[in-house]
């Protein structure tokens, strides 16, 4: 029996990560219906309950505790050594391990080297030692300043049997960190493979995707200040949309974002979508006319549906995606976006909606077709005797 493992921070509350999981499971179910599929992931209970596959916890409780004393430090070190054994044993049981999408080769948000970078390194090292191919599929990458994180990420990438990136900038970033990417390919984000729900037009509603934004890895000392500034500007944007007579519906991309939704709704007469999967997010976004969002997969889902979109991005990946889909002029930085300019672009996109929607739907179809090509290539990584 073919044994395929899926690895990552799956089931942990990030809709984009879970959407990548769903897209990969859909493909594997169709291409390898007899395969045994399981996951080593951040939220095994959710993955088991949602998809009915076996799932094992990537981390144990002691690995999340801050080491403030000798006993805590010893427990944390012991946990990390235990992770070596658990990861190796899990990898060895499989014919192929897939890391489905996600920004696993970047550090745009706060990150510690002994967290996911260390786990990814262990995964890829185990794959090399036991002869199990590890495939990094449509992943995101970016410049990494922290030396320890950069060392772990680049070593992991070199040990992987297959690498593809969700955009050319990701591939270029890994090359700049010294990894040979000459045989690597660029394919779209896996979420483009998800089913597209029927859309409803002319609802008169603007969707606003909010984020619990507190800066990047170098901003920990100013995190609350950065968050307060962002929240004030989001409230100003939403307030102006409401004053202009538009209805506004709020969206999240991670369970952490719910606190921002509560803050905005406490002050303004708006509604919020309750979603726990990317499929549910797609369904909710089908009910709005224009979208303003920050989370990468909020932006991607809106574009996939053909919804004119303004990006308030926290990383270059948003800009690359928007440019790919023909909306490069509608990108802003989450740190310093101008509310008046964003409102002007919302109004402009509303006027141009038929034209913009047509372009987006054509490009989304092209992205889906490229993913079919990648899925066909993935099958070649399986041992000859177990290929479908």
C-alpha cells in the first residue's frame, strides 16, 4: 500500500495552511485512491475530525513553554530531542512526504529557530537518511535575516527531494541564500486548486479582511504600538466605508484575527463572517463585490473568485500575487497605507468591476491548469512499484 505523509502547521487555525491541506487531499484522493494518508501536524485533533485521516501532533506541550528556569530549560531540550526521534520514526514509515504549500521557507512574521524551522530541518534530514522523498510543494520563501533560522531553512531546502515555489520571488529568495534552484519550478499556490463556489454579483457589500498584525521578527519591542496603529487605520477605513453608505463584512485568515474583528464590531455597525476553513471563506467571499484584505489567502481567495481586490500586504508575496493576477497597482503596505487612497481605489474597482472580474477569472483558470501539471510531476516521486 502506498504511504503518503503530509507535514506542517496544519489544523492550527490558519485558513491558508488548512486550504493547502484540503487541496492536496483532494488531489491525492483522486490520483491515489488506495493510498494510506496521514499527517504530522500542529492541530491533529482538527485534522482527524475534519478529514478523517490519522494525524499525529508535531509538538508536545513542553515544547511551547518558555524556559525560565533550569527545570523548564531541561524539559524543553528533552522535548526537542524527543522530536528528533518522533520525526525520524514518522518519516521512515512513508513512501513520500509532502509539505503542502505554506510559507515554510520564510520569516515574515515572528518566528523562533527552534520552532518550525527546526522541525522542517528534522523532516528533510530524516527523509534523506531513510530514503523517503520529501517534497516542498508550492511553498513560499523570503529573505531571512536571523542566522539560525536561515541556516535551518536553507539546509532543509537542500535536503528536500523536490522543491517548487508559489512565485518566482520565492525561488529567487532561496537562491540568494545560497541554495541551487536551477532545477526548481514555480507553480501557483495550492489554494487555486480548491473548488470555486457560485458567486453572487451586485450585493453592495465590501469585504474587509483583518489581521492580528504586530509586525515582523524584528519588531517584538514595538509589537503593541504597531498593532494599535494598524487597528486605528482599519477602523478609520471601515468607518468611512459605512459613512459612504456601503455595507461591510469582516473576514479573518487565522483564529488569532478574531480579536480584531471584535474590536471593530464594538465600534461600528458591520457584520463578520464565521469561517473555520478556506472553503467556508470562499463561500462567504462570494457574497461581496469588492475586497480589501491583508492575509495572503484572503487576497488569493478573493482573486480566485474574480472579486476586485485591494491588498494591504505585510509581505512581498501579496504584491507578487496581485501583479500575477493583473492588479499590481492596487497594493499597499499594511504599515503605512493611506485610507483615502484605499477608498479611492475601492470606488475605482467598483466602477471597473465587469472588466476586472473577467481578467481575474481567466487568470485563475490558468493558475489551476498549472497546478495540474505539478500534480502529475508529484507522482514520479513515488517508488515505481507503488505509483498509481
